[in-house]
């Protein structure tokens, strides 16, 4: 059925985005686990760049009609909360 | 037909990517046309960021199976040639 392909693309898009979000989450966790170590000065730059890349992918998927806008916003929102938790933790260190 | 939706998505993806590439091209042209003016120091940063965003969209479309890898590379390649032409021109100014 035509809509199968549509669901297929939407599912695949969501799968790819979740995998990319997971990569960023792992980057955040690595930093969180190594707070006692001298912070790599570029980690915020790396995370910002990755977040920008993911947001462009999400925007692209939404424009393609493969993802609901609110779903994309939820994905970015949860990562941003993790990022600010990391930022807080690194300030308290 | 199932493949109609697939073509539809591919066509739409290509359309979106071409429109985004066009936006970058216009940014380059504006700089090219205003070489005699003091260069906005951030224009290279802006263009780099936009190129990074577009490359992530292209990579996403390729991973989704909506775009041929070589088509994406051709798109980025032609913009990079425009960028180096701009860079050359600004050095000769």
C-alpha cells in the first residue's frame, strides 16, 4: 500500500534521528562521567555543532513530512536538558 | 503505486536540498557583489555553518535512501567551488 512506504520512510527517519540523538547523549555522558578530569575545552563546541547538525536533520525530516514538528522539538528539548545538567555539573565541580 | 510515494519523497528531498543550496549560493553572491565593501568578518563563519547544515541534510537524505550519494556530493562540490572562488576573489581585493 502506498502509505506503507510513507510509514517506512517516517520510521526510518525517526530511527536515524534517534541514533544520532543517542550519539550526542553518549558524548554528554562521557563528559559527565569525567567531570573530575580536566575538561576538554572544545567539548561544548563539539556538542553545539552536533546539536546544530541534529536540529537541521530534524527540520529537514519535518519539512519532508516524515516527522511531526512536536516530536522533533521533544527530541531536541530532552537533549538540551541533558546539556544544561552537564553544564551545571561542570560549574559545581 | 508504492514507488510513487518513494519518488515523491525523493523529489521533495531533492527540491528542499536544492532550495537550501540556493540560499547558500545567494549568500556567496552577496559577498561576491560587495567585495569592495569591508567584509563582514563573520561571513565565512556563517557560510561554513550553513555548509555544515546542508551536508548533514544531504547525509540524512542519502541514509534515508532518498538521494544518491554522488548527487549529494555533486551538490556540495559545486558550492565548495563557488566558496573557494569567493575566497580567492576576496584575497585579490
